[in-house]
C-alpha cells in the first residue's frame, strides 16, 4: 500500500488496482473511565504512554472510501451535526478535499449503528448526503437505527447476517460484540487484504499492547474482546493491513505481534 496524496482531512493510498482514501470526520474526547478490565470494571489506572487531552482520551473519527475507478464503496459516514460538537462532521469537506464527488457514491457500508458512524448519511439541515445512494450495508442486528432522521433511507438498507460479498473486492464480515450488528469490511487489493473496522479498537495506544482491555459501550464486552483477538491474529498475517475508525488519523496501519499483544505501524504521518 503506497501513499499517493495527503491533506488536512484526507490521505489517499494506492492498493493494487484500488484507491483507498481515509477521510477525517474529526475527533471526540472521552474520559479514561470508559476503559474496562476483563471483569468489566474501570481500569484502576491508565498505563504510561496513553496520551490525554485535557484529562480525556482523544479519539479520532475516520471513514474510508474505496474505488476501482468504476465501482466505489464508502465505509462509515461520520457524525454530520448529530454529535453537536464543532470537532465533528467534517467528512463532507474531507470528500471535497480528496476530489470525491458525493453524487457518484451508490453504496455505503456501515460498521455499526452508533451516531459517529451512521449519522453522516443525512447532512446538517436534513438532506441526503449521497443523492445517488442505492444500498446501505449494515449488520442485521443494527438495522433498527433507520428511524426518525434516517427513516428515508430504510428501504435501501441491506441487512448483513453472514459473510457476504458486496462486490468483487469488498466482503462484509460480521463481528458482533460492540453492537449486535458490528461488521468489518475486508478489501482485497490484489497486493494484500485491508480490514476496515469501526469500534474494534477505541484507544490504539493501549488496546494493541493490551487487547484484553475493553470499552464501556461494548454491548457484550466478552464477545467484543473475542472479536478483537481474532481480528488482530488475522492482521498479523503477511500482506494484511487495518483501517480503523478510531485509529489516529489517517488510521491505516500494519499490525505485528509484540510481547503479549501487538505493535501498530502507521503507513502515513498523522493528519488533522
């Protein structure tokens, strides 16, 4: 995977015959008390090396666009104005900066139903963000989110209940735990495999070295922990890469075994 362009809100990579674009929606700050040990209790103390911003964990929020020049797939959509925070909702500017025309996006894949991942389907003001949208792929356990503001999109939802091919190079892999419908998307680039995940990892400076650490909002912490363990083992294989919604932007990296956990090697300098 080779970096081909970068900006304040995006980084684009060549991945075989595909182009993978990381899109920065912004960031959110969360208290360290969200982190949980194996018994579901708050961590007694934050390990050294985990940075804080004003006493909080700062989580990047990324989405990812993949295209072969003809077909394209947007994975996650950011928060739009649903987070009520000026640090979020930048995905539309990120798409513009990367030269991606929203009118050409027909397929969107959602990792799970939380608002910083799905809300960007609707723009501030209420209009649909993707006027030619045909399908929204999401785990079957998370489809209930398409009510209220997202109701107009409900008829275009494609529920995912098992491994399924979206197109020739994108496959949906159910990984329930964080939410019942949490889903990872595998991108086959000809030169390797890229796993695009949502909330498998929230704090990359901690949960790779200590993958047993979970998150307060994991609906089923044991199942989320098991899903993370399986994905990390898979990523440690040759020619595998990860793109993470909450990895430091642009959020695309290699994973290597290290001690009792894993080491993360980003493929591009930080943006944002």
